[in-house]
């Protein structure tokens, strides 16, 4: 920040502002705002609007809520106490809000000091609207940007507070509220926290909004404000007395488009909100202050885009200044006015014509900007492109290989709200008591409704809901069918999840769990006896009975997997002496056929997690095998994921449930594969 | 870029030596966050007051530093934390000491951010074909981890830690070992570091290096015997100087 505040551009912007605060006395300030503030500090009251109207003041003077009044109060009071003209207090408040907005944008765009100074601090739109015309739109723009900032930091209570404050400062800010709601609702990780936003919003509304409702004069000034009617000015007459109002129409279409983006991340949220603001202000030409609302969003867009965007917005700003100056004379402090229309001999009808032409050019550039934002910031957005379709993971492995545990650990990362799980167990053809199991094991594909499983995976991958049953391992019976909705991540696990070619084609990532056989038997014995209530003898017998089918139907599926995860004891003999004194220590063998990013993974596993890693390339270089040993913690795994696949972190739950040890390692390796598989969507 | 001895910058060097902590990244914010994380963890684990932690840690650190003087181990967080637990009357508590140490370094790394332009500078040097080495205090394990974390392992040809040299800078051992490893073609060596005594005075007195001090908030510019040949706050400025000398070459 120090770097930014010591930059020559900062001083230039500050000097321009100081000159305008001292040298100009805009009509709106001298006739409305300052007299209103003066009256409200002269007689101590909590309802300055009633006092103002009772004193014969114009209803146009201050059609804003408590937030706006409270923001301007302190410095106006200071100006009064020190005996300086009150419009200095007003101007300095705007300057303070302006600086705070610069700082907020700096927090949103760290390291972009020069860009911020060039496109925000020296923005002709901000300078002209705020300091030459005296319009106070900077205050609601600041409050809204702070709300956006806290939204980004997932501090939703504060985001709600500032959003309510922005609306209190200027009711028109209410147009942003549906975008906030859509963002939070359509982002499932954030949806879990939407109550926090409402709590903050309601608290602030209670403090700033409810008292305002008791001020009849305030309400009269607010709703009697002719600014409110400007949104109806641009209309298409349909004959008779019926018209289509373009601003509400565009707004509603924008809301629909944003809704259709489906899952939004922060960048998409700010881009869509900014685009909506831009289109709304373009259609309301008589409100030069409204353009200030779109500036923070345009700054964020310029930071994301490039030189062309900066040039376009530069031209847009210049056209704004020219078209505004042609129709709006500036009032200097010495009482003289500066009418550019008169100076350029384009006053009257000619002036209007020139201003309209300039405005047309400005709207044209504005529309181009809106199209560019849609194209670059939305449809080219990584998150947008990656989240168009559900991501489908297929997990196969023998019984007891840890499919459910693994699926749960992946679900813990993305959050239960974003994942739908489909288990192959729910597609066993018969309940456990049925006689067919005497001649067939569960591992036989014929004993499972693989066609139904496949149809359901296809439907879920297509975004459709399915009707499914659940196999209860305690009772050995299928439940009645129930509806399962598709979701952002589909995890299809089962003994035969990779068996059918068409199933394999459905998956974005195919995983096979190839656990060490002795270890598998130990895990399965523990699970079947302790969790599922099976007899020990029966479980032991089933190992032998199932072995031929496992060899024939299950293990060959590993040949089709993109990723094979094999959990093994560090030494085979360890299994014989496992007890409390000799806990089992495991290693993970990872085989990948996906053009695995094993070099980066090796770096973070060794350098960050402190693990031992061996990498072996197969003879034909088609497969990479990594053997990983050592202890690692969930925090290390999280740090490693941030380094290894940062792009995917936006898809994770808030906060994601990272795990310690081998489960955490499996999470990390799976995430890196998901990241790579998602990247294919760019190709 | 402030150049104090213009005549020492007539040409590009034959080798670059870099300090790490507070030279390639700002040390204070990372250390403050890490220390806070450990303090919070200790306070929560033992239900003690933060001041008690600070006092015990300060005492432990003082004792370790006094005992080990200017060696790599004198900076060991693990030893500080082990001694702190002992001072608190808990014995060595090996697992807790390790846990707290890992908390420290994990938080430290996740809060450490390279200064702007470091990788660009190292790329420039790589393209000029001049060898580079890190000469740093502290133990090899954590310094290696930092280098990997920052993704700098492919940029530097060599690294010398005080654990390897047996002495912290400004002792001549780390500097000499670096030169032995690098075998520079000539005797013009540039040392870039933040500490006016360890890096600047040490490198000039022990290996007659051209010294460049990286300055930023909290770094005191060396004066008199500790005065560097040049100082800079932004790596972009150093890149410009190197580009200028490279062009002349």
C-alpha cells in the first residue's frame, strides 16, 4: 500500500481531487446536500429528513438512507466546528470514500498498484462525477465493493452488513442483491453458509433500515426522487398505453443469464454483476453518477483482461466526460460557471445533438465491453468451462478394498452437497437370503444389474435424476426405490464399476483400488464381522469361494484404470504381528496412465510433506509407478494441494475435509488427477 | 538502486551468492504468523497464558543460542521448543516438540511469499550463464524445504548452509565452501543479502565480494564497515543493472 501511496500517479490524482474540492461548488452540493447536512447538525435529531422538510427544504435534497447520512456527518461536523465552508467537509468525505475504495480494490487486486492508480484513481468518470458534479455515488459503490470483498473472503456476515449498508446509502444498490443471492445459492459450498449473509444483512437492515421506515419525510424524499423514474425512460411503445421498459427488461434477462451460469465462483459473480451494472447505467443516460457504480467492476475486469480492455474503457470514460460536460455546466467556487457547450458553440439543439452522438458512441463501446466481459470473463472462465458438466469418477476394486472409505474421503473434499454417490452394492440382483447366491458370488457380473447401474450413471452424468434402491448390509435386503438427483461430482463405485466398456466411457476419471490381498482380507474380516454383523467363519469361507471370480472379473479391471491406488504394508510380515504395540504401517503404490504430473507431485511430497518417494517408469513409458512411504498430516496435504493443483481448490467445500496419512495422500493424488482430467475439457 | 562504489560495478560478476531469509522473501510476516500459530497451539494444548509461552520460549531460545553460539543448530526451532517444554517442567516431550515445530514451519511456509522479480532475476542470470549459489544460515533440512517450496531448486546451482559449513555467516567457511563448489572463472563475486554484518561485511572481508544489500521495511542499511557497495529495494532495479552490464559485455 505504501508503494501505491508514494507513486506519482497517486499524487497526481490527489492533486486533481484537491483542486476540484477547493475550486468547484457543484449545484447539487451547494443547493441540496450541504444545506441538508447543515440543518441536520444544527438541530440534533435522529430524523433529519422530517426536520428538513418541516423547515421548508426541498424533497430533492437528500433522498438517501441513514448510511449515507452517517458517512457524511463526521467531516461535515468537523468543518462546521472549525468554521470552514461545509462543502469542504462534503468533498473530504468523498475523498475518504474514494481512498477507501482504492484500498479495497487493492486488497481485491494485490500487486496491481499501477493498474489501480491508472484505471481507478485517475478515472475521469470518478473524478468528474464525484468532485466536479458533487455526486455521492462513491459512497454506495464503496459499501458494495466492500461487501464483494468480504464475499470473496467468505466472511458472509460482514458481506451482508455492507450490502445492507450500500442499499441504505442508495436504494438503487438493491439491484445487486439478487446477484448476491444467486451466487450464494448456486455455489453449493457457499449455500451452506447463506444464513450468515442473511444474518449480517438483517442486523444491518434493522439498524439502518427500520428506523428509516418510521421517517415519513425520509420515505417521501426517497420515493419522490425523480431519479427513481429514470429507469422507465427508455421504453418501446407497443401501442395504446403499454410499453416495454428496457432497463428492467435487460436487468431481468441478466438475472436469468446469471442463473443459467449455474455454478458460480467469485470471478464469475463479480463479472456478471459488473456486466449487469454496466448495462443498466448505459440505459439510464441522465444519471452521470450511476456510472460510478460500475467502475469497481470495470477495474476488476481490466485487471483480468488486457490492454484492449483498458483502451476501450479509457475511450468510454473520455466519451462519458465529453457527453456529460456538453449538457452539464460546471459551477466554480467563485460563482462563475463553466459551460463547455457554450464554449464550443454547441449549445441548444446542436449541443443536445452532439451530446447524443457522443452518448451513442459511448453506449456502443459500453455494449462492446459488456460482450467482451461475457466472452472473456464468463464463457472463457476456467471455472465456468470446467463446471458445465458433472465430473464422473468410477471406482472399482474387490470387496473390502476400501471403495466406500475412499469415496467418502473424496466426498469430504467436495462436500456432501456437491457429490452424489452411486454404489454397485445397490445393484445386486437378489437379497442376501435368496438361493441364487449359493451358485453365484457377488463378484460375478451376472449377479449384478450392471445395465441398470450403467443407465443410472449415464443419466446422472447427463444431469438427470434417477430412481435407485439401497442395499442394506445389515439386513441383506434392498430398500424401496427413492430419487437421487444429479450433482456436480458423481462417484460411481462398485465391484464392476469399470467392467463394461460403455461405463468406462462415462467416467472422467477411472480409479482402481488394488489393495494388498492379505491386507484386504484383514480389513474385510474386520468390517464384515464388526460392522455388518457377519459370522467370522462365513467371511473366511467367502474369501476362498470368491477368489476365482475375483481373478476372472475384478482384477482385470485395473487394466482400464487411469489411476490405481494400492495400499500395502511396509513389510508383508508386519501383518502377522499387528497389535497395539506394533501398529500397522502402510505404504501407497500409485500407478497412473494419465500423463501423471509425477515430477511436481514428487516435489511436494518430498519437499513439503517430507515423505519417501520412489518413481519407476514402465518400459514403454506408458505407466508411472510411485511408491510413497511416511507419515503426513492433513495440513501438509492441504498445503501440497495448494501448490499442486490450485485451480481445483475453488471446487472444494469450505473448508474441505483433508485427512491425515495415506487417506490424505490418496486425496491429494486423486485431486491432481481430477485437475488433469478437467483440463481435458479445455482441449 | 543506490550504488556507493561505482567502480566495483564495471562488469558482470563471475558468480552470484544469495542469502535466503529476508533477502528472497520477507521473513518477518512469515515468522510472525508461524510464531502465533505455535503460541496458539501451545496455549490451547496446555491452557496457559500467551505471556507464559512467550516468556518460556524467550528463555529457551536464549539458552540454546548461548550454548550453541554461531552454529546452524542455534537457530533450530525444534531445540527451542524442546527446551521450552523442559523449562515449563514437562520434560522433553518429543512428540509435542516435533508437532509444534511442524506447525511452525508449515505456517511459516504458507505465509512466505517471494519478493517480486526474484524468479525473473534468477532467469536473467541463468541466461547470462553465470553460476549461482545460496549461502545461508540454519539447518539444511528446513532451508532445502524452503527452496523446494518456493520452486527455486532449479534456479540455483549450489547451496551452502551453516550446518554444512559448521559456522554461521559472517564466518568465512560458508563463503569459501560456496566458492569451492562453484569454481568461478574469475574473482568478481556478487553477494546479495539483507544483513549488513553477516552478508555484507562478511562477504566483503572474507572473499572480497561486491556486496548488494536488499532493503525493505525493517532492514537497516549498513553503514561504515558494514556499508554495502550498492543497495536496492526492488529486484527489478537489480535486473536493470544486470541488463545494463550484460549489454555492455
